[in-house]
């Protein structure tokens, strides 16, 4: 028997109340009061959920949806578990002073200002693509590139956007990422059994990702230099020692294990062990600096990293609680049906526009979590595309690539933006030179999602890369 949707007094549109209240709260915090507090945002999100429940016809079913469809969903549990595990490694990297060794090598090869921002983007691309984890790339890249880049004259906002963009690019091209698996597995063949092959999907989307990456690297180079010029740290760059580069070994260890095992939970312990051994051997910190109890207080970077991530994890849970309401009320399903039944979807180009529009809306409503939006809207895109005989590879490319464009970096909804803000906040305790950054500015300078949006728009309008399903399931240019 089909589960009954959560119903509201006043109709299904009332399911949007928690999301609307949350957006208003975020706007007031960021744009009006200039407050960047993850705990405050989490509190307001839960208040929005409580207020939204007042309109539910069945209050118990409403909260059941918040928990089972949202907070307790596999996607939510996976994300906040990764955040907690990787938070300790990120704090280790900050305490180890990796940036100092990186300042030396970057200055030696003249990576200053915008050139460093472009380099940080490309380097994070490699990290993310290798590890197959955008979140892992953020926590690996920021402690290394953010403080050192600012020391070398990069604009803090554009540099943060470059690291974020690189993480999204890696997720866009990595064959081992959850978004790749989701996009391929939701698009089935009409002429034979099976779903889109991952290898075919990766090959089909690479040209769009590569073109967007080239454009983005150029933009980061042009706009990545700080207006105030180089910091005093650069003038003293010669005082930094290349010995600090040994502190990059934990990062290398994490990447090697992540690529080989395709499991971030196996990679992080390796990075922690390497980092602790190197830190103790080189005298960077003592055993007490790792973890200690003193005079009734807890000290050490393990606790600091874990404790500093609690606000972000709580925010993720609250945002998924709101998403659970949208799922259980079938708001997402209604939006999908509306798009698939519209006049727009009657032509081939119109069908692709409908798919792009639908996955964009789904990504926004699901907090920029691309894998969740692909899983939610992918089956609808499958049916729309099948009617026009679009090849499964093409359909998978559309839902995958468009989900990583502008909808993924909406400033008041994107989980990626909030994670970046949280990481920056944690780094500021170790590097006071890093300023607090407005999430709106990160969004409008995220050149890779922006470039990919225009590249995909061009592809849909001109038919660049469009393929149809042949008689045996092979991709053909025309039917």
C-alpha cells in the first residue's frame, strides 16, 4: 500500500512554510545583522520546523517525516558522520602549520595573488577527483590553501570560492563519487535492459566539465588578487622553511588511501596517525596538545575539531528535517509532475530544458545536496528523456551537471556554503589573518558552478553533445 502523504490545513503549499521561514531567517542573519553563527541558524531552522508543524493535519505524522524522511535518512546520517570524522583531521592540519611550508614553495615558484587562487582551484580539483569526495576535498584543501594563499596576496573571498569550486569539479568528474553513481543508476535504457554505464556517463560529461574548468581557472586568475596587495607574511616568506612541507605527508596519505580504497572512513585514520606521529616527532605539538583534561576543562586539537563541528552538524540535521517535510508532503513529486506535463517538455530541446529546470529546483529545495536531488528527480528526468528517446548517458549528464551549477551554491540554502563558512570559522582561531566571509560573496564568485551553468545552457540550446538511443541502445546523433 502506498504511504499517505503528510497533509496540511490550507493545502500542500503549507509544506513550504518551514523552508520559507528558514530562508527569511538566513537573510536577516547574513544581510541585515551580519551574524555568522551556525548554532543560531540551526536553532532558527528547528523553530521553522516547529512553526510549520502547526499547520499539519497530523502532528505525529509531520514529526515522523522530519525524523525518518529527513534527519534519519541515510544521506543525512552519512553527511554528518563524515563531517564529525573529518573535523579532527582538519584541526590537525591547522595546528600543524601546513600553510607555512606551502608559503615557502609557493613563493619560490612565484604563485602570488590571482595565480595562487587559480592554482588552489586546480589543486583542489585534483584532490576532489582523486578522493571522490567534495566534502573531503574542502576539509583537506582549506587548511592548506586558505591561510597560505592569503599570506601570498590572494583575495580571501575568491580564494575560498576557488577551493569550493575545485571540490565541486572533482565531484563532477570523479567516477567513484555518489553523485556519479546516482545519476547513472537512475537513467535506464529503453531498447535493452540496464541503466547508464558509469564509464560512459563520465566520458560524456568530461567535455562540459573541462570547458568550465578552463574558464573558471582564468577567472580565478583575473579576480583572485587581493586589492590590498601582498600581506607582510610574503615579505618575510624567506624566513619560512621548506621543512614545513613534511607536514603535507598526512594530506598525501589521505589522498592515496582514499583513491585506492574509495573509502573516506579508511583514509582519515591514516591521515590522523601520520599527522600525529609527524607532529610529535618534529615538536609541533605535545601529547597534551592532542588531547588532555586539565582543571575541569578539555583541551587538544582532537576535541577542538570535533566540538567546533557540532554547530555545522546540527545545521545539517535541521536542514534535512525541513527536506523531510518536503518529501513526505510530496511537494517534490508535485513539482516534478508539473514539469513533466508542461508544454515545454514536448520538444527535444524543451524536454532538456524541463530536465534542467526540474533538477535545479530539486537541488535548491534539497539544500544543494546534489546526490539527494539527483535521486529525487532522476526518475522523473528518466521518463521525460525516454519520451524523446534521449540516450541514458545524455540524461545522466543533464541531471548531474546542472545540479552542480547555480542551484548548488544558493547562499542561504546550500549546505556547501555553510560548510565552507564553518571551516573558515575554525581556521580563524589559528590564523587571525583570515577574515570572516559573507556567504553571498562566496556564491557570486563561485566561478566553476557559474561557468558550468552557461556551458550546459549552451549545450542544451545548440544540441552540443546531445545523443539519442539507437536500436541496440548505442548513442546516435539522430533518430
